[in-house]
């Protein structure tokens, strides 16, 4: 049997200058972890080898499967690996529950995690009418989003008061999916920037970033900003989402609501995080963060392969700062 310590599923052919993949390979090599890259071209042969017992992958990072599509080749491959005893990030069964906003919403509410006022429209309620209380809670404008959507797909901002026609039109994106109607959250501004954050959870580590909701440009939150703007709720909220969803690596969006100066979770949980670097894409992830994420994933894979038991912990990773900034703080 051929055994690989680390595997990654990737839907397209690897590019030579892919910072994330190249860093992952280098970090695995530094730890003497054997590495296998699974793309669309190699998937069939690798899957057949796993099925026949000729190949085993110990730790697999799934960046390719369509969790709810059981005809998807990468989804079936993820389950084949799981059945063979592979440690998968993220486990497809955990993702099935956590990625469905119509499920996760109520889990967050039960845990008293702040979310926007929300009405869930089930896919069988095509003629569902809103009560006056629901219309008032949603306000105008409001947001319609599919429960299984990701990457802004299917999201619509409705400028007028809620009505049946708008809901029916939005549901055409996927009439078999549930939909969430949510109040539109306007963020406060902090030092001239909208207080809107994309926060990563990475095996117990919290990585907070400023994220502009219009330009989608990232910038890491510094230690000084965390203290000055009292941003510690980002840590607690993201950690609670991780506890509820059981997902090791994900991102969420959290905003400081202009209406009441309270933090609110806008986007609950996104696995298979987009990880293209800022040096190549203006709206990409800061390069230092891409490198750190790749290194930490390789480290957790090494711990798993070595059979080490690691306690979950909560930590925050900040970008490197100039010495002068640290002196100014104290």
C-alpha cells in the first residue's frame, strides 16, 4: 500500500505561483510529511486506488467538494476517504449541518450569539406571507439569501418593503433551498473604516481581519486596534461558532451594528475559505496570513500523523508590527 501523510483536494490544475499550495508543500516537506495533490485530472485514479486498498491518505484538506451534491466526484471521494479512516478537514458530515444557514441560524440563537433579525422561508412555503411584526423587524432595505449559498451567490438586497413578489423572485435562484430574510446591517465606522470583519478560525486560533463590504479588501487587525476599539467580542463569537459547528477551519463575517453599537454575525460559517493572495489579487487574503494558515494546517497534520493529542485552545494571531508602534502603545 502507498501511504501519503497529507493530501489536498483542489478543483483545478495547480498553478506554479500558487502561494498557498506551494507553502503547504514546503511546510509538509519541512516536517517530512509525504504530500499528494488531488485535482480533477488525477481524482479518478487516486479514488480507485483508495477503494482497492492500494493507497491511503492520513490527513486530507478538502478544498473541492460540493457538500450537498452527492453526484459530485470530490464529495464522493471525501466520503470514500472518511470511510477509509482519513482525517478530513472539514468532515463532510459536519459541513452538511454547519453550512446550512437555516440550521446554523437557530443554533447560534440558542447559544445567544447575536445575529440579524431573520425570517426563515422553507422551500415548501412558496406563498408564505410575512406578518406585520416580521415586516417591521426586517425593515427596508433587507437581505434575501439562500441557506446553502456561498460567495455572495443568490444574495439580493431588496430596497423596498418586503413583499411576496420579491421573495418569489429571489427563490428562483434555487427553489429547492430554504431562504433567509434578514435585516440589512449598516456598520459603524472606526477610524474611517467600516467596522466589518472577516474572522478566520484555524484549529482554535482566531485570525481577525478588517474586510470592506463593498471593495472586499482585507487588512489584518493589529493588537493595538484590538485594544483601542475593544474588538475582543470577535474572538469570543468566532470561538463559539467553532464550538457549535465543529469545523476546524472556516471564516465568518461580523459587523459592529451602527443601529445599536453591538457586534452581529452577518455570515455564519464558510468552509473551504478562498485563499488567493493579496499580492496577486487586490481583494485577496494578505500574503502573511496565507503563509501562516498553510503552516498551521501542516503543523496540525503533523501532530495527527505523529499521534499527538492536542488540547483545543484559544489564541489570537496578529500581524507583525514595527517596534515604534509597540513603543507608542506603552
